[in-house]
């Protein structure tokens, strides 16, 4: 088992401080990617650390300490997000592609080949636009994208976190990617105009 985990189990105050210093920044970024609000992310991080501190006795060392903490903070952020549902969520259906009666895209789809992004500056610009567009997505699209494409969860793990089946999670992820593409195309067309 990790030496830091052993020190935490022994109740060493310095070990908890070391835990926060070592993992705090990375875990705050996880919470912020889910919640998009610094104060909410800080709250989720604090709740996650408190939950970890309370349950450190049950940590068996089967996973790395950082992985265990990551799951706790991610769950705290998702719980906070569920509790925050008081603000109305955009429907987001208007972001999905439309099809003609014979199943063809109603609007021309842009070419997403790598040739258009040749240097580091352009790549950074695209990354920034992707982050902006992900932040604009309604929660029902943003969370599946973050769980799969940022956190790297499997379809089954996504389904567990979202309270649905693996297949439903895959569908939500596919729809989220379509919505993201629509937002990106709107931004890129706006830049080109």
C-alpha cells in the first residue's frame, strides 16, 4: 500500500496536508471540468477530500491513491451537478444534425481533415474553441463527453455514473458529439465570414 495512505490511516495531520498539496490542483481541475464554476468546483473538491478522509480506513490499496481520490472527487462533482439542477437546462435538440426524408444530412457537413490545422498556434486556437463549445453544451451533452473523452470511462462506467445502461450512455455520447460538432461549425463559419 502507498506510504502516504498508510500515514493517512495512522491519522498523521501532515499526511493530509501532503495529500491536499499533491493532488489538490489536479482534482480541482476534474471538478471544474464537470461544474464550470470555480466556487462549485472548490466545494466539490472539499467534499471529496472530506469523504476521502472519513473513509481512508476502508482504502485497501487495490487502486492507486490518486485514482481512488479522483473517483471520489468526480462523484462529488457529479452529485453537486445533480443538486444544481434548479437552473433550467437548454434542451440542446437544435444542436443535433437534421436529415432529409431519405436520410441524408439536411445541411452540408464540414470537412474535418487534419490538413486545415497546420501549426501549433492554429491547434491551440482550435483547442480553445473546442473547450469553449464544450462549456456551452447543455449538461445532458457535456457530462457524457467529459466522462468518456476526458475521464476515459468505458460505456459501462459512463452508464453507471449517469444512472443508465451502457447502450443509453453510448447514445448520449454520440448525440453529445453531434451537438459539439454543430457548435464548432457555427464558430468556425463565424470566424471564416
